């Protein structure tokens, strides 16, 4: 298995992408490096006098020394009956395009080690069958058979490979390339994308026209520098070509920056021209407006409105200009999607168009048969009728209990204890190691948890087995006896005697009565009273008494049914003694003013000192 090749034949630049096999499928498309600085190559040819053809950047360099043999922008002339004249010889435009495609195919084959299995070449959406036939005939002279694909379809194929695009999705494609503009509406089908309506395009509008706008702005900014140039001087031609390349770089810079500078180096003149993004947008604004109008015509020709579009896809190198996305979004009132690789989207989409689609069929998997050993029971309906056990009263759900004040509660069995989970088989060493890890705090927490578990277990074990029936209530259980009439064939509750058991312990004799068949239920109307069977003779084994709630009333005398003692009202609650008010707080005694401060007595003047006579002391011996 070889490889697949897709070629984007552009007006200013051309590119190629390949798909290589990867197992049982094709890998993702990859760009082939054709130029020395990028994957794309300039769509420029140099036709030598010896019949040789130089392509790309090398041809651009020849333009400085032999410009008459350099030709460019020939894609725009395909279909024009007037040939291009190169060095005095006529060349049809489709033949020049075939020369470029043939060179790309040879370059890829030399790198891949062989010819491609299939080749796809993109073309503008506005091309008719006549232009495609002209190019196909020129390629056939070079031994090439290709598949043609409209550029918007190729762009949609690449977009669908990276984004989820469902079947039936409608996408408007805005393709602003280096030399042409194309717009079309495509719809996703089962085998790819198909065109809707009529594509609209502008054959002579693209990135090179924006480059010319920037160059004209530079000339207007420095008119004296370009006024007296000698067009025949090779140095002048080289300097002008260098300025044009600077204008192209400034245009691309303004897509990411707000300001760019174009150096001007001419014989006898040096300078630079500064260009702001706002100025650039004013210069190209009318051209971008034309492209948006063409896109709206393409949408209208498909019988659609912008609101019916699933996406608006921007492709082409010039679509990265911020003004393009702004105007398209404002005028169509739809969000736009910029391809992640707009310069190479056409080439990658072209190779995807000729790649075989993976099969969507599921692999055959043998499923083991399922054997049904027994039919699944089907429940047709659920019945809420009372269950009548043989020889007993009807048992009905709790929701159907009849509340009666004269029915005594029946003793209940305590709920089962929860199962005891076996503890792990720990050894003494494990316990000691666990204690060392936990420390004192862990032991305290464990002791508290053990006490809590013990309290819960004690509460479960001492749970009351029955509770007294309040007025108007019956048995507290999910199933109990009731006074509902029995089913036919069942024994009437009135016919079931009450067997009295001798008292065990003396005080719980009445609670040893075992109701047989619901003896506590009232007899049906008109039925005879239940007979009382005498007590069992001495020596008869008596089953242990059933533990009931201590609040059950005392046993009645033999042969009679005792009524529970009346509930006495609790003693009245006496009012608490009145609270006496505290004694009033007396005001403190008034504060007396301090006595006035008297002036100190006057200080009498000291008597004058009278000088006294000093006696002379006689000198010592």
C-alpha cells in the first residue's frame, strides 16, 4: 500500500499533503515541506531558454536577473483563450499550472520513494466544467490522472476531521486565499460533503491585492523616493522587490499586532513607513465588504438564511485578518469558526477526499444461544383479599384493621435479635500491636464505642413485646385477627373455645390464655357465646407462660372476662407559690460638699539681720 496525495493549487502559494497507511486504516494527513522556509511553495515559474523549469523560491530569485522569463499568477488566467507571453513565447495558463503540479508530484515521489496511489487537486468553487477539462487535459500530457475537488468541499472535509459534524449539517465556507475568493454552502452526506446552491467567488481578490494596497500606501508616504526610479536598473528592481516582500510581512504582522513598520531601502533613499491596523483596515475594508456580499449570495442561492446555518467556516491565509471575522459575524449574525490551520486546510482536505472511508459495519460475533430451563412466572394481577388459614380467623394486612375499644391486645413475640457477626481471629500479638498503634486516645475512643454498642444491644433486647391498646385500637402487628366475616368453609370465631391454663407463679394466670382461632374477636351476630372449658386436671404439663407487657390488667376470675380498671385522672398540678418582689433599693445618702479651703495665714517677714562685730582672734603663739 502506497500513499495518497492532495494538492492545493493556489494563486500565490501551493501546498501538498499526504496520507500514509497505518495498519488497516489511513493515518492523519501530513504536510510535505516543499519550500525552504515553509511547507508551501510560491506559485512562480522560471522558464529557461534551454527548456528547463525552475519552481518556487528559486524562480523568484531569478526574477532579479532575468524577469522576462518569470511568470506568476497564471491560475487566474486558466480558461482565458489569450495565452501568456513568456520571453516572447506563448504559454497557455493551464499548461503553466500543469508544470507546477507535475513538479510537486515529482518532489513528493522522491521523498516518499514512489508514486502516489491517488492524487486529488483542488480548484475554485466557481470553476465550471470547461476550466476543469482544460487543466485535466494539460495534466494528462504529463502522465497524471487526478481527482478534482472544489476548495470549499476540501475545507469542510478538513474541518469535519477535527470537529464533530453530524450528517445533514449545513456549513457556509468563506475561503479568502492569496489570489482568489470563494464562498459556497456545503451539506454533510453519507459519503462526504455536497454543494448546495451556486458558489460565489471573486477571481481577482485575495492576499496579493492586500499586499498591493500596503505597497501603494508606502509609495504615497514617500512619493519622492519612488518618483525617479530607473525601471531597467537591476539594483532598483531588486530594491523594489525587497520592499514588496516587506509589505507582505507587514500585512501578516498586523493580523497579530496593532502596528507594523515597512523599511524602504532604495538607491539614494533610506527610510521607513509605519502602518497601524486601523489604517490597514480602512484600506482593505471595501474589498472585505465585497467578499461578505458574495457569501450572502451563496447562502441565498441555496434557499437558506444565515439562521439555518450550523457553522460559518473561515479558511485561507487571508481569513486570519481580524476584520474578516468581525464583518462576517456582524453581517450574518452567526458565530464563525476559524480553521486551526487555515493555510493548509485545503491540501489536507483534498487528500482526505480520496482516502477510503472506514467501514461502519460491525464485526461478526457469534453469540451463544440462551437456553431457557424453566418458564418465567407471570403475575397477571395482585389480590388484596384477606388470607384465611384453615381452622382460624381471617388474617388481613394492618391497613385493613378494624379499630374497636373492647378488643384486648394480643401478646407479641419479641423481634429477633440481629445476627452476630464473627470477629476476626486475632491473636494476642495483634491486640497488643493494635493497642500500641492507637495509644491512650485510641483506647478511650474504643471504650466509648464499646459502651455505645452495649447500650444499643441492651435496648434491642429489652424492647417491649407489646403495648397497651388505646381506645379504638386493635393489635399492633402486621397481621392480626379481626372481626371481618370468615370465608365460606372457615370456622366461626364464636365456635372456638377458650382453654384456660392454670396459673404459673400465681399472678399471670389470665395471661396464659392462648387464643385459638381468634377468640378475642367478637362473635358474629346471632352466634352462641363461646363455652368455657374447665381447667386442666393436676399433673397436666402446662406450657410456659407468654411474657406480655406488665401494664396488662390483672387476671379475672374463672369463667369471667375482667374489665381493666378505670384509669384515674392524675392529681391536679398546684400552682407554684407567688414570687415576692424584692425589697426596694434605698437611695444612697447625699454626698456633702467638702468644707471650703481657707487661705493660709500670711507669712511674716523675717527681721532684718543686724551685722555684728567680729572680734579679732589673736594669732596663735
